[in-house]
């Protein structure tokens, strides 16, 4: 397959075939593809800008490398794995912990984490699918995908509760358009619902006055701010554990897209890790935050049944262009928390249910105590957002749940099989003694 992107037209380009999906190497008509690409921009924008807002990183620079990283990801995965690379929440804790050391040291640590992720991706690619299956069987991947979505439930609930009327209008708009709508209205249900919620908030005076004033003050055109990295071992050691989360998120993304499209994409797991590592390295080299595959955009794909990478190229190019428009960033920041709550309560829930779907489609047996116990512990750690500090680094639920089930599942499986074999051997010995 060529590295350069190319897409065949899905059906007539206007409708999705009954029971089908728009595959990564297909596309709808360009107007429809552009509309869906814009929906991906809306889905990722709030979360992508939240990281630099919290950590003090330049917003436009982070947005620029988010778009460039997405393009790099699509090219490295050979146009087969649809994904948007947005700012990784996993970097928030180490960036906050090293804030006093300056942005140069912070992005140097991001750069090193990216290189480590590239190295791990190369190892996964060399080891092949069997090694991946051994480490990430369906019982494990289903739990990771589910907890990534459900871990975010309190965020969605908090945003919903902050402006319940706005959130309810947004949620109603999404549900009515996505389920009751037809054609592109249904495909763009999330974007349409967000617009409906935003308009309702504006009409009822629920937009933040400070945010609207910032729109007036922002320039139309402006260059992103760039920085040069520097390296400090203590900052690097604080940041490196984030790689565990990035591995889980990227592999979980591969599994989720495989489940949604009905195509086995396990051979792309190494490429995905390499691509995200390169994107994170690039961002760290010039002043952007580290990147990861975005759960929000998995939800958009699940809702639209459109997995075309063409839509992601549209989203990435749009992000790059908007990185040079500070006023647009200010406008996006006027989207109230209620609108985000109404939208994310759908998107995050869809991700959680995708994990359940992985279990269901792979006939994961929860009568097996290993599957049951490992998934149960990982899910509660993730959903409850178990947060513990290790050597001064605060790791949250996704990290503990994902790393825990990856590490302990094979150990529990070995213990279970060893006990079973021991019981069988004891039964054979007893049988032999009875015969004598």
C-alpha cells in the first residue's frame, strides 16, 4: 500500500451502505468528508486546548503540533488507522510537577518520552502479532478500552452539572439528530448538537463574559510561539512513566478501531506506537505538549460509522490552519462547560461500551476467575480514578488500571493454570493408588 493517501468513493458518496461502514481507505463526497472532519475538530478541540491551558503551554503551538502529529500518524500507519492525535492528559501531572524548571526542560522531557515510545513501538513491530496477543488478549484490551472511556465519566458529569439546562439541550440535540435524523444530519449529529447547545447558551446569556471579551481582543493572524528543549534527568524521570499510559491508549485505539470496522489491525500496533512517539518527539522539540490517540474521536467514529482517514486529514489540516488564527481559538474557548458536558456524556459512554463490545465479540468467558477478577480490579481502578503518587509522580486511574491488568493478567493466568495442572496431577496419582 502506498504511503501517500488515497481513497476510493464509498458507494455513491452520499449514503452509507446498509449495515456497512466507511472504511479507512474510503471516503464520502468531499463536502460530507469535510463536514465530518470538522466534527472531529470540535470533538478534540476542548480537550486538546485544556492541557496547555492547565500547564501554561502555548495554546496555538500545541494545536499546531496536534495537527502535524495527526498527519504524521496517518502517514506512518499507511492510511489504515484513523486517529486524531491530541494533547495527552497523562502529561498534565509531570508538567505541573516540573513547572518551576521552565518550559525548555519540560519539552525536553516530552521529547525523551517520545523517543522511548518510538523504541517500544519498534520492539512491538519486530515481535509481531503473537507477542501482542499474549500481552493484550481480548479480556485485557476490552477492559482498557472501557476504562479509558468510563474513567472520564466524572468529567462529563461535572460539566453537565455545571450548566444542566445547556447540557440537556445539547444532549437532546445530539440524540434527536443522531437517532431521529437521516443522512448527513445523523452523521453530523454531535456537531449539530454542539451548535444547538452553544446557540441556546448564547441566547440565554450563559456564555462566559470574559471568554467573549477575549474574542474581541484576539488577533486574526498570529504565529505560534516556539521554544527549544533542554534536558534534566530529574524531570525526565518524572515524565517517563507517562509512556505506560501512551502504550495502553494507542494499543487500545488499535483494538477499538478493529472492533468497529471488523478488520484485524493488530499488525499496526507497533506502527501506532512509533507514529505517536514521533509526533510527541516533534512536539517536544518545538514547544508543544505530548500527543496521544483521542478517545473523543473514537466516539465520533462510533456514532457516524465513518472511519475514513480522509476526514482526519481534513481535521489535521484545519487544526494547523487554526493554529495561526488566535481569534478562532478564543472563539472555541467560549463553548460553555454545559455544551461539553452534553456532548462528552455521549462520547465517553460510547467508548466504554466499545470495551464491552470487544468482550462480547471475542466471547470472553467471565466464568473464568482470571478474566473476571483482572477486569473487575482494572475497571474499578480506572472508573474510580485511583490516584497514587510514585516517586513524586501522581499516576491516575487509566495508568493504574491499564498497567495493572497488563502486568497482572499473565501472572494470574499462570497461577490459575498451575493450580489446575496440580489438581489434575493429584487426581491422576489418587486414581493410580486406587487401582493398586
